[in-house]
C-alpha cells in the first residue's frame, strides 16, 4: 500500500476505526498524490519570480488562449476557466456549497460535515461513492423502483449484490417502510456491512418522504448501526429542493443521519444539475457526515496540542483526499468553466429569486397533474403512484403492457413516454407545458382503449 494511503488510513482509524472497516479495498488504497501536484501547489504559493511547474501553456503571464474560445465566455476571466481545476474542486465553490448545505438543512446546525468535493456531475458522485465504499459481493440495498443507472454503477462496475425492497405498498397508498425495515434487518444480520442508497425526491416516481417517514427511516438505519452493523448511506439528492407539498421533508435525510452513530457513514451526493437547472455543466458534490463515540477523546474540531490526536476534521480531510484521489485517477478534475459559472451564479444577488421562479413553475405543473388526474375517467385505466416533488410521476397500468403502450403512443401519436417493467409508465412533467398536461393524459387513455380493442 502506498505510504500516503496508509497515513490517511491511520488518521481515519484513530478517529473512528469503523469507518476504515467500511471503506472498500479501493477506498483503503486511495490517496491524493503529492509529487507534481504538491510541488505545483507549493510553487503557486511561493514561486513569485518564475514558476516552471504548471502543465499548461502561458503567454504574457496569463493563460494561453484562443480568441475564438474566450470570445464565447463573457464575465469570467480566462484564468478562471481555462486552467485545470483542483481535483478537490474550486475552493470558493466548495465553501459556498457547504454554506448552502447548512442553509438548506437546518438540522445540520451544530454538526460537523466535510467540505464538499466537486465531481463531474451527480452520476460521477454516485460512481465515486461506489468506488470508495463498495466491494465486489457487498450488499447494496435499493428500492425495486429505481434509477436504472444504479444497476450499472453498483452491479456492473463494482460487482455488488443488489438487494431490493418494495418501494410502495401494493395499494400504492404509501411508501413501504415496513419492507425497507425488513430488508435492512435481514441483510444486516447476514453481513458485517450494508450499503443503502436513498433517493429523494425519488426517480422515477417523484416522491419525497414526509417528516415522520424520514424520521422513521433514519431511526431504522441508526438502530441497525447501534446494534453493531456498519451502515453506509448514500443520499442521492439529485432533485433536492423541488418539494411541492407542505407535509414533505424539506431537508435531506443526510441531515438526520450525520453524526448519529460511530458505525454510520452518511454521504450526500448532490449538485447544481437539477437544483440550478444546469444539466450539461456536470457539476456535482460528495459530502461526508460521520459520527464518533460520544465519550471519545478525539477532538471534534482541531487537534489538541498536548495529545496530538487526530480530530474529526482530520478524518474528514482524509476522506476528502481519498475522494479527490479517486477523481484524480479517473477524470483528473471536474470542469473549471462549469464550476466558475455555478459559483458566479450563486454569488448573484438575484440567485434566490431566479430559483424561486423556476421552482414555482415546476410546482404548478405538478399540481396541475394532480388536479387533472382527479377525474374518474382515468381510474379504470391506471393507478397513480404517490408524487409530491422532483421531475417525474408514474402511473401503474391495469391491463395494458407498458412497453406496448409506449411504442403505440410513439408510433401513432408522436408522444414519448418511458416504460418501466410491464406495468409502469413514467411521465417527466418537468418538460411539459401547462397546456400539454390534460392533452397528454387524454391521449394516453385513448391509446390504452385502442390497445384494449386489439386484445
């Protein structure tokens, strides 16, 4: 093992040995290299006369640039988007995003979390999470209705064993937390470590837990950890903030899990992608929230000059280094231009107002769908999965095959839908104009009735 990795492992083990146990074999071996990167960073601070360390081209003491490129970017200096960004991410953006996490998740106040590490989008965040915490054969617990890319990330890339629970009760009245609890308890009794991926607002059904549901889910996970199982929880918050109903949990469940138990690691996987409507900029984040023994001699913040024991902040920095090392060995760093654009947007005085305008528009579409689907004319054709947030909603067809319906609507009416399994259709209301909503569902009903006649 590289000595730098061993040093990071030692820090983690001294603060909380259970976290070292939970890291994947890759995670244990990951480190952030010194070498050229460290020497370049030192030179950036001290080489005031000549700096011959940087692996970019410069001209007249500025980054070398093609006018055909720089002419396209207004308001950002070329030195703030053409050079490589750090594998950790642009420092100002990391600090800004962390500050925003506390604003958006008041339950984090008084808790210590890591500084977010910037990834190339939330999919990259999920993949990085998997690399650091999932070994071949590890159990990853997911709902039976899930974003299909999880199978690729956890099952194919990291060769985990995916175990699923029922997302909803059979009557579709509520999320099936009993099934979730049964699955967690069973798998934790058979494995030293379980990995859980929570995704709210949920893709594909557009559901977010109520406050009471979130408390129960977090209580289940914390209880499993307190009974001696190591629990790693990835919180896929891709659609965070898009909560349209009063009773929904307005915070990430990450805020309830952070610091809850020494055997529980919470990892927030989020980004500007959907929160700031910048899908193609590919700017995501990985943030850690862990716990230590309440009677531990480890300092919560800073190091004691007398004991020299590593602190919780040291542990977080070790995890940040491993995460940045994972990124360094994969894509080197996330787009500097994208990070600068997101940072400048967040610094704009009108940023909250702009976000509220887009939120109100998406909320109006979700509520319009709920109103349209109250009409009993649809009840004989499908049931509606609960939805209260995000981009999507789903219907469960009663007597028509979902893929057959999808193709029928596409071929005969030019209407695009997503089929999930044999019964479910996903509708992305995020891309529907208000006047298209009733028309869409009326046409789907018509298509169902046409297929019924064929049968």
